[in-house]
């Protein structure tokens, strides 16, 4: 039997869900942001929009996601 990874648990067909600081951490959010930013750069997308809800974790997660998604733009030649 295949052991599940954190990404097997959080990624759904239509969204990303997890338990804060258990299956959904700032490290994972950072990696997601980097991936989104890289995809945007590859596709020539110049604007990314993020949103958040009223959960206590939203401000921190939103900042990590935004900061990480901008990094690929800063690194491109």
C-alpha cells in the first residue's frame, strides 16, 4: 500500500484544504506560491490575485503565498 504524502491529503480536484500547522503549513504554502509564480512566469502572466477569509491563519498564509509567488518574477533573467 502506498503511503500518503501531505500533498495527497491537501490537494483536491477543485481546491486546497488542510489542517493548519498539521497538513497545511507555511512551508507547504511557500512551495505552492513558488509553483504558482513559476507557472505564471512561464505563461507570461503579469498579475496574480490572492484572497483570504476571516480565519486566524489567513493573514500569515496570504503573506507567505504572495511573497513566494513573486520570487520567480524576481529570479527570471
